[in-house]
C-alpha cells in the first residue's frame, strides 16, 4: 500500500536543502579565493558554473518553500 502524501515537514526539508546548498556555494567561493592562482582556468570556470547552478537551485528552493507556506 502506498504511503499517504505527508507534506507537513516539506518547509523544513526545503530549508535544509537551502542551507546545505549555501554551505557548498560558500565553500566553493572560499576555495576559489584561496587557490585561484593554483588551479587551471577550466577548473575555475567549472566551479563558477556550478555555483551559478547552486544559486538557481537556492532560488527555486526558496520559491517552493514560499509556495509550501501558503498552503
């Protein structure tokens, strides 16, 4: 039998995702600041692109969290 759709804790799960993604974003930025001269241009570009995707994810999580709060 399928489990019922329990959305009671979706907001807290979304906040955990936001927090975790922000932590990864900041760690990557710190890494770039500390090692910019030691890493290749390709690696630097890859990290910057990943951070852009992280920012988009954070925005999407925040929107979804707002939607959950309105329900």
